[in-house]
């Protein structure tokens, strides 16, 4: 390229920009970068400052079972009839409620609560089983009277303080209603429960096997109450 002067004049290079012009350009670029970073951060945050991940939708939790996780679990209710079904406790078909639910058998598992009216042997099998508690027993109480499990009523799966029993020669006892004046067999009423026989009162006539922390029942003979 011919750099010679034309028409007697020499070419001039652009004059350098003042230092304050370069400083302003750097400040502008820094502010622009900060704005971009702020926009990216705001887009990745939900209101309140909680970080969210929008890469995939969050699955909704499973809907709760209307009767609970365990079939005939504590607080559930059962129907009447030869085939027991779990129903809503407010249903007109509800007959009894579950006081406790255990694995195993009543003879080997934990004892039922004292107010238990009857025991249901539960076996939940098949693909519709809702829990691992598939076999066991449920301690039931009627929603309405009668309550054979109450003391002195002559029924229920447990013998508790206040119950009356009759004894046989084989050393076995049968629970009977305290108000029942019939029968010739002598009756005994369980007056207290203790841990060992030697802790029963001196006037104890019969020792009755109970379940629980105090397995000895101290019974006294009587002809009626």
C-alpha cells in the first residue's frame, strides 16, 4: 500500500482514547455480567429462596388407604357375620373395634387388653395384602353392649380381676357370670392379681392363672354376689 501523502498532506493515525474511556467500558461489561448472573440465579430459585430442580416432575405421594395400612389395625372396625370385613367405624355395618393387633397366636403372643370382648384370628394373603402383618390376631371390643370381656360378665377371652370362675377336679377353671345364681358347682371370684402366689391374701381359696405382668389371680370362694 502506498503510504505516501496525497495532495501534499500526510495521513494521521487515530488519537488514543483517554484512560477514563477504557475504565467506563470495563465497568459496563462488569455490570452486564452481573445482570446475566442475577437473571440465571433468579430463574433457578423459587419464591422464598428455596432451590428447585425443574429437570423432572416430582411424583405425587400415594393416596392413603381408607382403612389404614394394616388390615384390622388398632382403631379399625369390623363388620358382623361369619365373614368378618373391615369397614368404616361410622358405617352401620360396624360392630366392633380393634383394641390391639399382634403377630402369632393368643397363647404365644402378647396378651390382649382387659376390655377385650373377643379375639379374631386374622390371615391376610394374596396380592391384595396391604402389609407384612399377614397372620396374627386382633383383640376386639363391641361398639355397643353387651361386653362379655368386662369383669364379672362371664365371657371374653381373658380372666381378669372381678371375674367369677368355677373349678373342676382336673384343676381347670371355667369363667361364669357373677350374677348367675344357677349351677351347683362352687364359684370363686378373682379378688386381686399378684406376681407370685405367696403374695395372695391369707383367705385365698383358689389360685387362677392369668396373663400379663401379674399372672396369679387370688380368688375367694362364695355362693353368690
